[in-house]
C-alpha cells in the first residue's frame, strides 16, 4: 500500500499554522493524533474530525484557538473528561489534555490523570490510531510513531499498542471498534488480538446499548458489512448483541432435505443491497428480513423445510429488538417492520405472471416505500444458479415496469379514498357508523382490482351502488 508519509502538505492548511502559532504563544506542546493522521496516511480524503492532544490544558488551547477562528462557534467544554470541542466550517476540532488512564473491572469509565504524549499514545486503542504529528515550532509536521503503526497501516493489520487482553478488558467497546475498523478499512485483526476479543466477549455487556448500536450502524454503513458480522459471530460478540441472528446459523438435514444457512444468506443480502442504497434503515431491514425463520422453521414431509409466516413473526420481533437495544421506537422502527413484513411480497409476484391488480395492491400496501421494498427483494436473490438468477432479475424488471404503469394511472402511493367518509355521510344522511367503513372498503377494493379508476366520479358512483346494496337511500337534501 502506498502511504502519504509527508505531512508537510497535510498540515499546509492555514488552520494548522494558526494552531502552531497559538501553541507557541501558550508555551504548550500539541499534536494532531488519531483518525485524522491515519486517514491522511491512507489518503482517504478530507476528514471532518480532527483530534488534538495538548501536553497541558486542552481546554485552554481550545479557547485560545477559537478566538482566532473566524466563524467558529463557542467552545463546548466537557470538564469531566478535560476535553473541548470547536465546530468550524463543518469540521469538529476536539482538544484534549494528554492523560494516562486506569480502569476498574466493573466499568469502562477510567480514572484519569494528566500525562505525557507517550502516556496518551499508550492509552489509544490501536497502533494505527496512536500515530501523532507535531504542531510545535521545533518539529512541525514530524510523525511520532512509538508502536510502528506505519508498518501496520502498510500491512493492513489492527494491533493494540499494549497487551490486547488489558486493552479490551479495560474498555470493551474497543472490541467493536476493532471489528468496525477491520470492516471499514478492509484490515485484518491480529490473531492474538482476535483471540483476546473472543476471551473478553462477555465484557461487552457493560457497554451502553446506544454505543453498541452506534458501532453496528457504522459496520452496516460500510461497503461490505458481512466482514464485520462474520467477525462478530466468530468472536462470540454477536451472541451477546443479536442472538436472533445467531439463531439463523446452521443447516439441518432431514430425509435428505436441507435448508440453506439463513445467517450467511442474510449477510449476502446485506452486501447485495449496499451498492444500491445508502439508506441505513433499509440496511437494518435487510439484516433483519429473515429473523422470523428461526422460530418458524419446521420439517413437513413431503414438502420439506417450511418457514410459514416468518415475515409476520419477524416483523413482531423488531419491536423487542429495537427496545432492547434502545433504538428509536418511532417511524424508523415502523419502516423496518414494514420492510420485514413485506419482504416476500414482490418475490411472490415476480414468480408468477404480474397482474395489474397484484401490482396495485403492492403499491398500495408499500406506499412511499415501494422502491425500497423492490430494492431489498432484488438483493434477496442469492441463488447460485445463473439461469434462475437471470430469470428472477428479469421478472423484477417486469414488476418495476408494471408498478410504474399502475402508479402513473392510479396514483396509489399515500392512497387517500377519492370519496371521503364525510361525503358518504352527507349523501346518505348518516352519522358515524359501520356502513361508512364498508362503503370505503368496497371503493378501495374496486380501485385495486381495476374495476374503477382512482377518480372521484367513478368512486362516487361506486359509493351509490354500494349504499344501495346496504339498503341506504340518498338523503333528501342530496336529491
């Protein structure tokens, strides 16, 4: 791997020269450290987060820098951790005083004391994140690499600066961070380090659910999330976080009939989806689309393995998972539930002749999420049979074309009945009653079946027809 080792260019921005001047005025030492340095070396583009460590007060340095940054927002100070943050031109610049840490067994919150740059680098999670670059006059732009992180960057390997057993036991979140970085950067976790994660997997239970979900979301946001989830399974972490996915793992055989491994199928679906959608909630839906298969799996001769109603069961499981992981119990959760519940609908349509009525019902039920649903179902095609793969994708093209046609004609996304309940009450002189719902349902069904267009005049005539069937008569004022 070619690394961008000369930091003179990376620090040529006026921002860093200004900080160098402030550092000199305050007579402190300061260094850029962590992710910004790593990503500059990897030439991963401009990072919007910059971490600066000061041998002294990071808060005082932040306050002095903020005064010289035009347009910078007021400094956010976090006294507990001795850190300060400046938001400036879309960049978050975090300042922290160099420190050393010690941990208690029951918590990942360390006891903190002032320290040297070396102390601060020792406490970093990985060698590639312990790299620092001087912002001092005497050696501005010099790379400080005490753990040979540069070699690890070249070799694409993740190592901890100190004993990995201690590193992961002290702060178990680092186990998820290791897997997240391995996924995002396509790096390998050193074998000793991977074994230490496995040994300490149970320690993940002391981490807040919000932090766990944050790391899982970053894994899902990567180009190939399967790498991360395979590592989560291999180390035992996934069993503590999402046992519902572990339950999908494995293949059973009865009377010579086998089912596919739904765990690895799920990961393949997520990977298939990623090039076609950045929607993180759709990626969560892909991860959960088959979780109902474990509790519904049965062998029924002569049919073989069945997963009857797994979409319904899976959709019900979403609420419990979101609540347990403290994920949002709002429209995001409902979106994931809907995607899981409807995940087989387009596949069933694609297998048969696509009728206008079937396409209308699909658009009506999926509403504004119809495009996402089809994208998910296309990703769900994981057959290794080239002819079947091509046939399914060709069928989905037909489904998409049919959806476009009926949508242009009938406008069923976010469907609103052409005739309102109030109009029905006024015409027949009714108060709120069961009959109104019956008439509205009959109008909706007639539109979905293609018996009438989704227009007021046709729907109004259908209303009168259905009212007559129910023995209703027009109110005298409407005659």
